[in-house]
């Protein structure tokens, strides 16, 4: 009887220990998850504060976007220490020869037939005041779709195709298939492209489709410099299948520098009518109306050296 009682006590003690472990462990694990979750939430909030500047005015777009009209001097580019006290140059000091010849001819014959800027959905509900620029507001769900808070707004390092490669490397480029026309071997100070705007259907959230003008410098090592602009459909970045205007830059082959649109210090925007990352409208349709955008990128050079 006594021996049996001790066995029962040991069994009961073991059972109590087991019950306490079952109860305590989930609580402690939950506390760790809460701690990690709180840290991530804080990181997201800090990131949103850096990206979303205090607006003068906000416009609700029909596609659900919020466009913030931010004073031109408060845009993300000026968060960079190198651009502190930077004086904004509102007009380029140099234009490519013949750039505006066709537009001037058209406006002189009929002032109403002026070449329009890119149309975007948010234009239907308003416009930004003078001395402000439109910035698509970033939401916490946008950041959560990224692989990490730090990588939000950046390309994955191995998805950029090499333009000299005719056949896509499906193993090392993660299935990135592309068609590219390119020139090389001389000194170039810019490029221009007119791109038909479509709305390709994306089947997987991690897929994307784009058409862009791409200017490269350096090699595909760590010294690659890239400036890109065009349209893209990227559910992973924007959370939908809309066709959106975008820009991108990097100075180290997509490793640490660069980002899409105005999601980091980089591009300085002066235009008050175009929002980077916002939806383009109208779009081309099969056997229907066709729409395109023209993109020009050029380097402002010292004209005195060309005399």
C-alpha cells in the first residue's frame, strides 16, 4: 500500500509537471512570437514614417490608392545627407536637340492639340496644388508582402536579366524570360522609347510583367549602374494587377542601393501631375484602341565642353 502510494504520487507529480509544461510553454512561445511581432510592427511603422511624408492634400484614387500631395521640398529624396540644403533645379540646363520640335509644331497649328501627359486613374478625383508632387501612399500591407522590411521596394538581386543574353537562364534568373533590343559600344547620353501600354494577366502573386527603358553602366558585377522606367504589373509590390508607371535605380547591381519609384532617397521629382507607382489609364486592348507612353532619359551635360 505504501509503495503503491509513492508510485501514484510520482505519477501524479509527473502528470502535474507535464501539465505545467504544456501550459507554460505555449505562453512563453507566444510571448516570443509577440515580441517578434511587436518588433516587426515597430520596424514597419518606422519605415512608413520615412516613406509617407506629411501631405498638403490627399486624393482618393478609384483603384483604392491614396495619392498624397507633398510639398516638393519634403519628398523622400531629401532624406539623403548628400542632398541636405539642395537647391531644386526646376528645369534642365540642357535638352537633346530637336526634342520639342514636333510638339511646338503641333501647338502652333492648334493650341488645343497639345501632347498630354500620362493619364492616371487618380486624375479623375483631383490634382495636386502647385509646388507639390503626388506620392502614392504606402500601407503596412504593402510592406508585409516583402521578404523583409529592409528589402521592401527593392528588386531581388538575381531577377535582373543580362541584356546580352538571348536565351533566358531559367536556373539562375528564377525563370525570368525577356525580349530585349539594345545598343552598346559607344558614348550615349540618353535614350527615348515609346511603349504600348497593356494589362497582362498575372497568375501567381510572385510573378510580374513589365516593359521598360533600361540604361546601364558598368558591368554585371558589383559596379552596375542602372536607371529604369516604364510600366509594370506586380502584385507582389502593389497588391493588385493594375498596370502602373514605375522607375528604378541601383548603383551596385541591385545589392544595397536603389529602389522603386520614390520609396527611398534617389530620384528628385518636380512634376505635380505624375505619381510614380500609380495606375495608368486608359490601356490598350486587343483589336481595340491602342495607347502608349513615351519615356526619355538623358544626361545633363556641360554644353561648354562641346563647343
